[in-house]
């Protein structure tokens, strides 16, 4: 995919430097389980992206406009969302976070996946709202200090 990102998606680009306490030339500190672990807390904060976006399924006009204007990630996110069968219309909310390599990862890169968490919601009169949570994973190519997303 191309390199152009809209303002909201610009959070996907980051400087590897922020992870310098966690990744070295030959090592990665694995993300461990344990809520009281200070290292884990700091790492988890870094991995959450400041990104919340809402749109309406199935047209997804917000993503469509942004994709039309040239944002490569909005285009991919829209295409992936349209693979799902959801009530029409649904209110969609997106959140993004990076995932850290599991200890078994072989490629020696700290960040290994971008996770888009999509919540589809429909308010229904007289009953509980319809809610469905979908996770869409994207693999990452890292080059020259910038995270790049690969489908
Ligand atoms: Zn975008």
C-alpha cells in the first residue's frame, strides 16, 4: 500500500526510538503477564494508539472520503470492514493498538502486529442494543524508523 496517511491515521507512524528501552540490536524484552509489572505497564501505554474513529456501515462515508483523499490505511480498513456481514445501518467505532512480539516470535522485531478493534452497534427499541466486536489484524513491516502496514 502507499505511504500517504490522513491526519488521524498519522498515529500509525512512530519513531522506533520510543521503544529503545525494550528493543536492542539482539534482544527484545518480551511482554510478560502480570498487571503489577512496571515494564509491562509502560510498554502497554506505548502500544495504545491515540485513535478513535466512528463511521456508519455499510457506506462508511468517513473512511470513504479519507480513502478518496489518498489515505492508504483508511482504504484498507474500509475494505476489511466490508468483508463482514453486519446489520445496516450499524454504528462502527474503531480503536487501534500495536501488539508486541510473543516470546516465541522468531523475527526479532518488537512490534509484530497492528490490531484494529471494530465495535458495531445498533440501538434497538425495547431491547438491548446489538453489539459485535471484531478484531482485524495487520502485519507490520518496519523500515527506517517508521512502522509500515502490510495487508
Ligand atoms: Zn486515514
